[in-house]
């Protein structure tokens, strides 16, 4: 949940709030690498790869800012000793070394769409037969003064005079910016045939994905929703599925005036009148925006709420404040078990990504 970021590091930043992970850190690791290592351990335990399979697994990593928090902290001291403790080890290097991965590797830093791009790159590689399986990891720890100050300068963060937990309100008339979060998530991507042969049962099928560049503005977004809609149509085309199959939308839902308007317009564009009846969830209202890790974290959320047979409500938005003609889940969890879920994402630089997920029963 969102809270005030107290302490000397944030003393000079007015209204510094965020959604921190309650974790003290790993020895000798930058925060985003430590969080990623935990996520990878949980993913591999759940999948149960053999040592031989793990050795041949490819790796795709997504991060928007990497170790910027640690670099920022050490820079004023200009201390070589401090630099050595940071290590400046890339996330990919740490995972390859500790897991013994001998396959191909790729690091994507496409901002807030990074982990949906990483997931798509993994899917493409498996479909093309280039990879037997791919470990996909998204990790970011952006709760640091320079990042918060930068986003505040861009007028992207919420500055509403409300308690921190009420700051993020996607699709509300009161929305004024997002709340930064942090975290990591990891998934293993392999073909259905390979999973069956190994006796593994998948939890999500990635049916298709799309990515477009708006070539428009560094921080702005066309509120017509044309670019978001283009990425959705790409994903549907890749999946060879009609729009009518989508049961639920897990929106980017940043709680910014431009993003939420653009997403709503895109959904109406792609789904027509049916857009009024498709349930929409917005997980960032509770966990914040973890930048390059956000999409994989929300994919994990899709898995969990699908298993439980409920859709989580969008926090802090009410029927009275809802500013878009969509069926945003509000108030309380809604009993629902979707099969096909659309996941959308947008990022600074004009990048927009979507993927179609099928929940496997």
C-alpha cells in the first residue's frame, strides 16, 4: 500500500510517497537484483526445471532504471570502496552466474513497457524455435530521490492533498498522477508441447502480443487512444482471435489524466459498444507503478485473481467519481473467472504494448 517515504534521503522532497516492498535487502546485491533473485527462486520452485533444463534456458530481463538508486547514493561520496560494494553487476550477469544459465540473454529497457516487451520477445523466440524455454524477469526499485524528483518535475506523480493510500485512483475524475512502486516478477515461457512432455502444467497461455511506437511525444500520449488501440489489434492479430473473446481487461491504469483517457478511448475503439460490459481491473491503484517490472507483476496478479475466481476492485475510485464509460471493477471483489484477458501497457517515449492471456484451468 502507498505510504509516506520518510527519512533523511527524502527530507527535501515534498509529498514523497510510494509503495515500498517490506524487504531489507540481500547481502552485496543492489535492491532490484535482490528482489529479482527472490522472484526467480519462487518461479523456478513452482516450475520444477531439472538442472539440465535450467542450464539450457535462455534469459530475457526487463528493467527501466536498473541500479540507479545505489548509483545515486554512492555518487556524492565518490568512494571506490562504496562502488565495490555496489558491484554494478547487471541483473542478467547475476542470474546467469548464480543459476548456471548457458543460453542466450537479452536485456530490455523500454521503460514502463519493458516487461511486456520481454515477455513478447520470449514468446517470439519459443514460437520461432530459437529457444526451448525462456526465463523472463522484470525488476525495478525506483523509490529514490532522483527518480521521484524527476517524475514530479514531469508532473507525472500524484500530488493530491489526500492520505497516501488514497492517492492512486485510476479512471477517477480526481486522478492527477501515478504512485511509484517497486518489485520483481519472473515467469518461465515454453511451448505447450514441451511442457506436456516434461509433465508440467502451465498456468497462462500467451496467445499474442503487440508493440507500437506513437512517434508523438516523450511524456505525452494521444488521448484518442489510437496508439493503444493499434497495439491491442496487433496482439489480437498475432493470436488470430476476434475482439469478442476478451472476457476481462487488466489495464495499465496509471491514474494519470492522459493515460486513463487514452486507454478508455482505445477500449471503445476496439470493442465498440461491448466495451461498456467488459470488466476492467487496475492493479496499480494498490501496488503502485513499478516501471519496468509492472507488467510481469500484474501478470502474476492476473494468475492469482483468476485462481480465486474474483476480480480485484480499483481502489479509491467510486461510481460517483468514475470518469470513463467503462465497467471498472469498483467497491468490492467481483466474482468472475475470465478465460481470455487483455493486458495493456504504455510508457514514456511513446511506447504501447498489449498481450492476450488465456487462463488455463
